[in-house]
C-alpha cells in the first residue's frame, strides 16, 4: 500500500476491510493510531507521538474493565505531537516521527521501536499479561510486559537501590518506596533509549514473581525432618531448639512467632533491648537446613535482616552484615545449584530485638533473565513511554522533556553542608557555624534535624521555646555568618496539634495509622498520622502552616524526611497500605510509590508562591518519576556506617542520577552506627576504623552531587571527628577546600542539568556504552564529563585497581601520572587521598578557596587544561539564588583548547549577564601534562584580563 493511499485513508474511521478483519484494524487518533488487535490480551492499543519522537503506548486489557485511564502523575504535561507519518504494510502499522519509529502488529497489538537505520531498539517480547485484581473494592489489573528477551545491553536507572550493582540487566529490582530504597520506573539503555513505565503501584523489574520464603517454595529439611533446625541461645546457653517451616521475623507482627523461653530478660518484652536500647542478655539464633532445588541454575536468595548476621552455604561465608534494628533491609546472594542436589545453609544471627527473613527465587531461563521486564501489581492498562535519545545522556534529556526540566539548584547547595542527628538548642546551631568560620573551614549550609518541637507537639511546626527561645534570631545569626539554614519538616502530625485539626477538617489526613493504634518511638509513644498530599487543599494547607511558622522566619531550604511515607516502621506492605489511604484520588495500592512526588509538589508550589524570585530547594528522602521538576534532591536514607554501605552508595547514586534525578546525596560516614563506634570510649582499633571509614566516605562525598555530612553520635563536624593537627583533619579540610576550588566546574555541571538536561554523577556507560568492562563496575563513576572517580571502600586499603574506560589518556589528579584507556592498573590510594583522574582534553575551571560560595564573585579563575586531546567547556555563572536565569540573566564563557597548537581560546561572553557580574576578571591558564599536575597552590602558566571579548592565549 502506498504512502499516498494510506494518507488518504487516515481521515477518521477504523480500517476494516475483509482482508484486515482477520488481522486486526487500526484508526487514526489525535497524535497517533489506535489498533484493535485480532487476538491477544489487549482490546485496544493506542500509540501516540509526543515531541519529535517520544512515543506513548497504552494497551487496555480485553474483557477486564478498570475505568477511564487516570492522568499521569509522572508525565502530566507531555509535549504535543510533532510531525509523523502512518503506513500499513505487512501486517504492521508504522508510526514514524523525526527521532523514532514504532511498528504495531495488527494481529496481536505488540509494539517494537526502531532506530533511524531500521534496527530494533526495543521490542515487546510477546503479549502483555493481565490478571484481574481489586483495590478498595474497585476493579484493576496486574500488568506485566517483557521486552528485548535475550538482550546484552546495559540498563541503568530504576531509582536508588542499595545492593552494590551498577548494571540492572539480569537483576531483580523491586520498586517500592522505603527508607533507603527509591523506586523510579524509568531506565536508560546503552542502546541509547529510555523507557518510562507509567505505573504508580509496587512494580518489579526482572522476575515477575515475588520472592517466597525458603520453605514455602524451595523445600528445606534438617536432620531428616522438614523445616529448619532453629537453635535459640541466651548468653551462649541453649534455651530452645525446634523445627521451623520458614525463617520469618520480617515485620512487627511476626515477632509473635518468637519462642517465649528465648525472650531476653529485658524491659522490652519481645527481645533483646531495654528502654535505653542496650542488650541485657545476648540472644543468638542459629538456623541450619538443607535446601533442595528443583531446577538447575543460579538461585537467588534475599536475607531481610538487621543486627549482626552471617550466612554460610556449604561451609562458605556468603554474607556478613550489620544493620540497625529499626531499619532492616535486604541482602542478596546467589547460589549456583543443581536440581536434586541439596545445599547446606547456616544462618547465625544476634537478634537484639531485630528482624529476619530468608526468601528465594528459582532461576529464570537465560533469555528471560537477560531481558527488560516490568510487572505492576495494580493498574488499568499497559502504559509506558519510549524515549529516543541516541545515547544515555540523550535519553535522560528526552525523559526531562516528558516529565519536566530539572530545576536549577541554588549555588550554595553545591557547597559543604553540616548536620547531625541532632542539634538540641539554637546555640548549638549557631555555634557550629561560628566554629567553622573561626577555623576557616568552608561551609555553606547548616541543617536542623527533627525534634526541635516539644515532644508532644510533632507536626505543629513550633519550636520548643525552652531550647529555641528565639528561632528568628538563630536564623539571622546563621545568615550573618554567611551560611544558609535548612530545617526538617515531616508530613507527620499528632492529632492533638492545631495543624492536624485544620487538615483533618479539610479531609486531608490519613486515618489508618490512628485506627490501627500504632504509636511512634518518642518517649512512651504517641499516636500520629500523615497528611494527604494528593489532595490539592491538603497540599495548600500543609504549605500554609509551614510558611506561617517556619518560612517567614527566614528558612532557606527544606528537608522532607520520611516521605516514602514511613508512617510506622517495620510494618508489612499490607499494613503500610492500610496507613496510606485511600487518598484523595484513589486507592493507596494504585498510588503506592508516588507519595514523595506529591509531597514535593506541596513544597515547590508553596515556595514559588511565597518567594517567586528565589530558587526553592527541597531534600527529600524518597522520590519518584518527575521529582526533578519540583527543585528537589534525594538522599539515600538512614544507611549504616559500614564499608559495604559505603560501596553501595556509589551504584545507588549513579543509578539515581541515571533515573533523571541529578541532585543526590548521602550521609557521609553513614547514619546509624554499631555500638562499638557509638560509645564515648571506643576501643583504639574501633576508633581507628571509624575514623578511616569517615575519611574515605568524606572523600567520596566531595565528589558527590551534594556534599553533606550527617549522622548519629559521634558528632560529624570536621573539628569533632578528626583530631586537630592529624592527617585525617588535614585531608578532610583539603577535600572541603578542593570542593570550593572546583566550584566553577561543579556549578557549571549543576547548571547544565537544567540548561542542557545533563547529569552530574554519571555511569561510565554514559560515555562508553560499548565498553562491556566499564558497564558493570560498581565502584567507579564519572563526575561531570571530566573526572573519573574511584573511591576506596575497603578498610586499610592503600591501593586499588582502577579500570580506565575508552582509548584516550587519563591523568592522575594528584601526581599527573597518565594511564591509557582500555586497561586496568593498580593505583596508589594513601589514606589521605582518593584515586581521582581527569581525561585528556578536559577543561576544568577552578577558583581560589572560599569560605562560602560567592564570597568573592570577582576572584581570579584558573582554567586547567588537560593536554593530549582537543577540548571545550562552557563556563556558566549567574547570581546563584534567583530565578532570573530563566529570563536569560546568566553568562557563559566558551573555552576551547587546540591540542595541535596548544592555544586556549576564551570566546566572547554569552548571555544577558546577571546582577553582580564583574565587568572584568583575571583568568589564568594552567596547562597540565604528564608529571605536571594541579597543585595545592595557585600556580599558573599564563594570565589575561577578560572583559567579555574573545581572547586566544598561546601555550607558554
């Protein structure tokens, strides 16, 4: 059929000729086509174009009514369709736009996406799977779709997860918001496309089947009897031995399974801690069992646990972890097994009132394991967006076109932040800032964590006057010391507060947690609940209360804690759902993952109304697709202070960034500590390890998008954690100062997340997609385009292996030694320095050390040029705080380096300029070559006065 004839047909009604009736039909709709497949589970497949090639697919299930499709929360305002053509040929309808092509099979409704050369990028691997389900008595479907079965591409994104893997292909990733785990159903591929799965419910990537308890699916026996042999000890003495079908102390409700005789004699009746949180009797549990596989392959296990635990398989240790008891999480391990051949599993646990469960998943066929597979528990249709990009960076840019620009952060946000859990008085807050200024250690932001209110007044947003007598004076004093003030605001309310009563009168609070009778952990415990951010009136009132009681005092930024929402920790998913809804727009199960997005919208809308000319800033513990449009950053939650957790932050941060959320951070040093660190008189060996862990974490933090120290006791201020005059203190101050020296580079990279839809923390695969060695490295990443960062994540390591991607030259930042791409080398890693490299051709603008960002806007700039390849950079500057950049009030200085001549060219200044912009400034050039690194001094090779006109500086 010719294109001309097809165009003539596409004037409205469905095509239903006798020949096509057997193979399905299609009709043109606004922006695309609708296909009525001849067979298969989908009754109707709508495929529409948005922009120049983003393609939206919605397939409604056959004979499973679930109502009209609800509006997308992640992509509420997709771009309008650009030009596209429609053609029917060979049983397919082809929808071709400027940057992508979709083909829909008329017989089945299956969709595939092609690149410009006609190669398949993304292909539905068979039909979708739908199954009837209900939520709050309303009909819905579970929905599952597999793509690219048997693929070998690299896959990144899906939010922030804590298991230390980089490439998600072949992994099972559950997207369900948790204190430390952020689910974003968006991925990018080394093939250069993005995929946004538009569903707000709990979603699984990978194996569509949930993991089961070992003993429910996989059989287990011990001593010839079914089940686990469970041995309980108190102070090393056996008290209970019994057979247990499963290991299940996963949630609060499961603690009822604990044998009475094994309960520790404490004030906490159900195990191991007194009211001060200290173990009175040491509990130990040992489980042993022979687990019997029914299939051959790699079996996947998840141990959900807290406190100290070890796992051994056939005598080999496969796990050795610790987690704080109020925040258990999953630890994964794989076991190659042969059908019919049992493996012996031994688990050793010191519960101390903790949580524990062991789960398992059978192997998938290799083709299925290596596929892209989304499964959502509650939905109305199969609903996703294909995003062409040509590269990972291009796909992220397309995602932002679809879900919203990443708002520009204020410049101070890229400086150093100090926080602790917690400052008890206003004098502590102002005293910390004053101490940093006295010691001349750079600082930009001080953070006041929770419990600045009276204990019985959570949600009132009122300070406890006995500890914070004059909050406005406190904030004014912080400002007078040239720092910003950020405060923690929870979406949580005690029903006794006037704020709760106002929200409750508007029907904008959840009642489930109150009805369940759950009490929080403050004092003897208080009843509490959260507001409903899906209610427009709820969001308005929530912000109004914050504005009147906190914003008007001069608060600069907001910390949205517990935004998963974590209404009551260690509840099961079913119990969490009871606490969360129904919300103003639908069942809690339907919207399980989107609470943090709607909560962020409350802050963003409120601030932009309150101070429309000042950039908002929100740090939120959880996130979702589209969060970046609400000027929000995320952090990795209440992580443990352990070496594994440090390593896990690297891939967690990279994948969060590859999910389209560029501003990410973590608690330097980890939030929660083992008792051996938290005591005021630690053993010398433990103190040495604690300090080295913090130093290595601080080095990594200096090269994270946001640089922020926070955690429980011991205090995390640089002058508290590192002895005066020690190498540790010198190193921490050096990295803090380096952060400020690099601020011209960092702020440009940060600004480009808005201006160019870029990312700060980047996967190696973003620049080296064909380098399969680089794809899955879990402990290296790119910081902007210039830096390769290789943190040290092992205690006492003084060297480490570094893989150098690509084929070009990489410079050691400290020594100037060079390495050729495509090789692995063992590099020095003294305790005071982290391996850090810069690629040849990079241009890195630097400034002098400042005590806070914008301390001296006219300070000289040093343009550091890494020779060995041509290079370019576009230095961005603006006033740092206003929204005037959106009207063009900024400047750029284009910089180019010509390797052949060695010359550096400063182009004519671009942009309208900005308030406070210096008319001229000294610009220095430093040419870096092998053995001639950037030093700690302000050394340079040439200097010019730049007035906005183009200049070329020959190499000296």
